[in-house]
């Protein structure tokens, strides 16, 4: 079954809402996705170095898949970790949320890279 991995962008430098890149968290996520050995990966990215408005749509999409009320979507949005991975599986019965907000790739010394939306 096809998997869709949605990656939340990293935090802007010093917490500013700018379009600066986030090389360390991005590289960490990239290594984690490579380690997974995804078959025939197709990568799509926004035009900006750091896409600013992805936390809300991720939570909204996941909330729709889970039939959550608005309050549930807001609760999901509050816990989104920057550079986290959300995984969807697509099958005969439609699209299913497999994981939300995965950030196990930030372990050990990389734990300091964890920031929230």
C-alpha cells in the first residue's frame, strides 16, 4: 500500500517567522526517511526554504481523517513538533492516518533540536 509521509518544516532561525533554512533538523529528518527505505519515493517541497503555514493544515487534515471536532483539531495543532513526520497509508478503503507528529529521529544529542510550532 502506498504511504504518504508529510514532513512539518523546521523552525526559523531564532524563532523568527522568516524564510531562512533549517539545515540540521531537515538533515535529521532526511536521514530518518532514507533509513526507512521507502520504495520509489516521490518528493514534493514548497518553493520557500521554510514553509510557514503547514501546522494548521496538517492538524486539520488529520482531524478530518479521524472525524475530530474543531476542538480536537486545535488540540492536535498545539502539540505539533517542527520537522516531525506524519504518515498516511492509502488503500482500498481510502486514506488512513498511520502516525501523527512522529519525532523519534530527535533522540540523544539531537533532542535539543525539538521545537514546537
